[in-house]
């Protein structure tokens, strides 16, 4: 996992980033109150490739100042067979029965 330096030079990950990384690393065993959502467009476009796509989300470590300015590890993007794939983590803090929701989608669905 890539650690990025914060403004004060500290390379330790924030509590939030660690929590979000744990969620991603738990794929495919995400359990309530957390949940994993794969959008309909992604499932329809790559029905046989979902395990490979979810592995790329699980293993994602390309966080930079440009794509993760708050150092929260709450969003990622990568190319897959000519399509841009996005993933994002939303923290519901127990609202609506969920804590963390990890959504994986085609960029065009965002």
C-alpha cells in the first residue's frame, strides 16, 4: 500500500484511510453493516470480469496528492479493457443501517 506524505512529512495513514483500506481489503467478504455495491452498468458490461475488477479495487494503491488530496483513500479510478472504472467509499455512520458503502461503477455512471 502506498503511503503519501502529509504536509508535515508524516507518512502514517489517517484513521479514516485505514478504515477505508480495511473495507476494500475485505473484498469479497464485505459484511453488514458495511456493503459492497456493483452498479448495473458495470455488471452488464463485464459480467464475466467482475472478480478481476473487484481484485483491482481491493489491490488499488495508486494514491497521490492529485487523486487523494485529503489522504482518505475514499476514491480510485483505473482503466479496464478500454473503460474507466471508478470506486468510492461513503461513510453512512450507521444511517439507513449502513456504516461504509463501497460502490464500484463505470465512470459514465458517476
